[in-house]
C-alpha cells in the first residue's frame, strides 16, 4: 500500500532524545461528539503499519506499539484525536488520519 505519510506530529529536539510536543491550541483535547471513534488495531491498519487485524493484534500484544509514549497492549483501546501512535520510529497523529 503506497500513500504519503504526513509530517510527524512529534519531533525530537536536536539537543536531546526527548520528544518535543506540538503546541496545544486553546481547544480541548477531548474528542468531538461527531468524531467517529477508532480502535488501536483499526488505526494500525488505516496507517499501513499492519496489513491485517491479526498482524495488528500481534504487534500490539508483543509491546511494539507505543500510545502517547507508553507501551499499549490493549488492541481494542479507543483512540482520541489528541493521541499519538508510534511504531518502528514512525509517529502517527490520530487527528491527521481520522475525520473529525
């Protein structure tokens, strides 16, 4: 599957290895009522990290997926627009892929 990956939403500082978080807007980080919820396993398929649900399940259960910088092992975890998902050094912002 070929598609253009948007610019990562978390960038590393040149001085350190800690991620630099993007500036927060005045809006709340809560997901709008009209946004469709998406599960972590579905999101991994959407961004092309996993080709199948089974592959997504294995990646999650093996602890290879980071959600907001922490290992996430719940494949049915509901994501919010403010969440970031990381795999293999790539960082994906949920808000960049999910219609709000």
